[in-house]
């Protein structure tokens, strides 16, 4: 034992600990539970809180009666322990461990004092439900004992820390009845609800706000021998310049501060809402903070740790991350995608050479679109020799051939793809799969793995009368021709058929090629259109007319040239199961004159590419079938991207390419694509930056060309952020990730037992309910039984995932079983084991 180590004894167990540790910290390290509510491992003691002069609960002002530091009388006193030689029990959370201490956590006087302290806490907190015999499985709406609503516990019943601690200590019979205090309940703030009736004065939120985050929005006063918590300024959370970081909600042991229903939540073990909605899993808050600090190169490095083409994504990603950005529930989402584009455009180009060890394996990638290029990049970085085959003269696939320049400038595409050649990836272009390049020939050339990433390069056709007349253009071919040659030159009226992003681009391109009156017709209603709202609004601002809920009945022509489209009313696009199954009312029709019609109703696989590979298993629509590792029915042949999943976004293709590279490397004997951790100290912090001004700052707008100007050419519609605007926009991030860094509280021990013969031997043969848990201590089955031991023995003989169990005796076991299932559903939103809700699956 070193001089910095000491040894104490807790409940007869020798516990080594370090000098300076409190008894509570030592007990936690030894997994010996001591109850607590005011203590939190990340926060200073309650006694160090400085009383404010006054606080506000909404518009109610509470003036304090004390000044200075709170002192020890504000402790919850639930962590009392008995120390040998000490006349009185001590608070384990503030008493330092000393060498040789002998401590008892469950001495009779300690238990009595804890119960007294708990009774004082519950006297000012609704607790009728905590003492109700029917609380488990309760609907939280109807009360069989007619307890008034204001005296009931909140919706967190069964999940809140206070309830769990109360169950552990035991609520004394002499606990005073709760008297409603009619404090404010505030539900009109963004992100969080506040119910001050539930506050127990633990002051955790105040310490989290001030000491942990440095926001200084919350405060506390002492009045009537109680601690009152509120904001230091009057009004809503926006009025108080709350930063909405969520630290206060995370540490609240009751339902006083809680997340609003209907907003993306932050959960331990889950990705952040923005990151979870990003197919590539980019560390969004990390790179936003780096931009805010002026560290653009580091921000780009962090983005590139997950995607090889940040510039391309910065221009064309549909930013699903922003749909789940919690800042969007305050005002507008952070402009995550535009900030990615900012760093890609403003940091001098050039990648560090890959540190790679040659593995002696060769990989062929067929298709130079985003999925294939991404797979090639990662496989090359893992030491494999990679060659990319493509039928086009230049790589890029749809990035180069179909996405208009006003969305993705050629120079950006060229800049990012040149980097692949710079690091040594070989391109073999103008070589079409099936024409000399096939599976057999590639195997002969010594390729150990073959990746098919040919996309869906063919426009779907419409089986409509008159579809073969002059002036009707397939959408992809039209966009490709416009991209390469700015042709065909158009005039007169143009009708685009389709409601997706390709249709929007076709319509906007038609305007730029000379279309004088462009209309877009789609089956979907405005709300159902697959195109994104911002795309639709962009098109309409340019003068494009959108006709929703119409489908083509026939194409009309005059002297062999398209002259118009007859439309029929679409009454339904999807059936009750959400499948595409349009229905029409042919009695309701409409006519649109048209000199040109562009058909953009979807993309398809080029089936002729696979004529030389008849054994390649295909599924719906000719898409290639793969397993979870992207392997096809042919050994050593993999497939990825749109040829597998159907038309998708660029970011989804890039994400799939990375996953495929991981699987192929493992197939070749490697360990897969590592999760590169970019260790940047600026990403690891706890206090919020700056003051509260960013919370009221509107979203920074990029300079956008006027519609009348931009339709005359293919210049980029929106400019890249300038540095100052980028910094201001990045600062709007709420730093939700900081909430995940908060240490979880130590909760009372659960009562589960290992599913072993020794554990079962002591269980009586009585009626009751058994709950089985898996290795992660998650309940997977709840079963009522007339013989608990016999049922457990049956599970032991065939345990499946079960590792632990809980049991309780109850002669009305079917009723108790139902209550526990309802309780589980209330807490987890699913049946035990993740089943969809069929009770028959449980028995």
C-alpha cells in the first residue's frame, strides 16, 4: 500500500481507497450502496451553493431570507453512516475516509435517521403513488383510490431516482401527507418542462448550471426553512438566456425538470439525435465547436475521420441531421451541412498521405459513384491494392453525370476525387462491366475481392399512351446531357413528371436550358412529396408551378412532336400499409400544354450489365441480393449502394461504402475499418463557451442569388459562409453532447439473481411471477406461474439469452403478471424482449 492509499472497513468488507476520498466515493468504488439524493459525482457539495437574493419560477418571484453559503443543513441526509468511535452518524458524501475507519451503512440508528430525512423530503413532494399498492402497471390517468391529480407522482413514476431511493430506504408510516403548494408548472418553453411542485431542493440543477456548465441561469434561495430553486431572471427559459444544454435535466432526481414529449431525447448509450440521424455518424457537435473556435483545419480533420468527401457532402447532402437538431425546437436547426461545406472550401486542399501497410490483396471496384469511391478509399487505406472500373470517361457516377452544377460545381468534385489518385488508387475508365470486364476476367487478373457498385443509372419508363413521341425525355438522360453539353436547348412549355429531388432538378434545369413555362406534376400531395421542402420552395421561387395529386393519363402530340399531357386525379398514393399503390378518379381530368415532357418517376438497375453473371442472385426490381456483410450469392463478390438498396442519397451511399469496406477487409483477413478517434482537446470540455447571446441569435443565412438572376445559368445558388458568419452559426449549437458526459448516478441495487442451480435451489415452490433478464440486465420475459421454482428450472434447462431472474410470490399471479407487463410497456414502449406487442409471444 502506497502512502496515498489507505484502508477502511465498510460493513465488514475491507475497502482500499485513496487519501482524500469521501466515505461515499470509497463505498461506490467497492460497489457498496449508500443512498443519496443531493449528492452527484460531478458536482460540488450542496453546502457550497451561494444563496441568491431572489429567484423566479416563471413570473413568480421568491425572495430569500438567508445570505451567504448554503451550509450543511441543506444536505438530504440520506447518506448517513455510522463510524466506529463517532458519537453521531455522519454524512458519507462529505466525510473523508481515514485509515482504519470502521463503517456501518445499515446500523439501526442510521436506518432510522434516513427514514426521518426521507419523510421530510416527501412532505414537500407528491408521493401518494409511491405508497400505492397498485402503482405498478398503473395507467397514470385513472386512479382507483381517487387521489387528486396534484397529489399524484409525475409520469416518471417507476423511473425516477427519488422513487427508487424511497423504495430502498422504505417510506415511514409517519410521513406527513403532501399538501399541494400550487407552484408554477411551465410547459410552454422549448425542449424542457418545469414543474416546481416536484422540486425537493436538492440543488443539483443549480450546481450543474453554474459549477459544471458556467451558464449561471439557475439559482436558489432559502425561505421558510426550505430551498427554493428558480431562474435568476424572470420569464421563459429564452428570457433567462438558458443555453438548453440539458445538464439540469440530466441531474434532476425527480420530474421537476424533464424533457418535453415529442423532441429528440439524449440517452446514455445512444448517439446524439443529430449524429444518430447522420448515416455516416459524423461527430457533428465536435466539428461545430472547432469551427466556433476558429480551428477550421481540425474541424475538417474530424469530419474526414468518418467520410472521405466532406466537400461533396457539404454541397449535396440533404442533411437529415438537421431534421433532428434540438436547436430546431428552439428556433431553427444549426446549419450543419453548410458549415461542413465551409471548412471543405476554406481549408487548403491536400490530404496527408495514408499510413498503410501493404496487405498483398487486390480488390476490384466496379462503379465510380460515391459508394464505390468510398469503399475504394477505405480499402486502400487498409493496405489493399484497389482498382476502380467505370464505363464513363471520368469518375463520379451520378455526382458527375446528373447532379447539376448549381448544386455541385465541377471544380469541387474534381478537387475531392483527385485526392484518391494522389494516394495511389488506380482508375480504369471507359470500361463497361459485361463488355470484357466481368467476374471471370477479374478473377483471372488476380483480384481477391470484387465489389459491384454500379448504381441505378437507368430512368424508369412510363407505360402511358403516347410516351414514344418526340419531345419526351427520360429524366437521368436529360440531366446528363444538360450536365455535359447544356443540351437540349428548350423553348416553350415544359412539364416534368415526378415528385422527388431528381424531378425538382430536372424542372430547375429545364428553366436554365430555355424553358419558358415549367410545370411539375406528381401523384403525391404536397406533404407526401419525396422532395425536400427546401428544394420545393427553391423551385417555386424560380417560377416553377407544382401540380399535386395528378398522374399522366396520356401524352398528346402534333405532327409527331409532344404537345401536351392529359392528367387524371390521384386520390391515393399509398395503401394502408404504406406501400406504393396509387388510385385514381378517371372522371376528374386536367390538361397541360407541353412542348417538352421530362419523365422522372425513378431510377432502375441496368439489367444488361449482369447478363454475363446469371448466377448473381437478384431481388425485387433487379436489385442485387446481399447478406448483412454486403456479400452476394457469388463467393468473393460484394455489392453496395443503389444497386442493392435502390435510389438513395449521396450520404447514404458514402456510409454504405464505409461499411462495405469494413466487411471486405474482414473477408480478406483484416480487422475492418477502425473507428478513428481524432483526439482534439478542444472537443473535450465541460463549461459552455461565451455568454447566452447565441441562444437568441437567428440562423445565419448564406448569400443566395436572386431567382431572376440564377435561372440564366448554372452557377451555384447559395454561396459558402464567410468566416465570421460560420463562427456565429457554429456557436448556435446547444452542445447536447455535453449531457452524455455527465456521470450516471449510482442507483439502489437491483434484486436480480443469477440463473444458476444454486440460486434456484432456495426458491420456494409457490405461485408468483418470474422475470428473466439478459446479460445486460434487460428484462426479456415476464411470466406468471403456479410453481416459481419449477418454471425457473425449465428456463435453466433452456435459458436462451436469460442470465438473471427476479421473482415474487403472489397467489394472484396472472393479475401481477399483467401489472408488470404494463409497467414495462410504460417505461420502455415495447414488450419485454423487444417484441411488437403480442402477449402470446411471452408464454
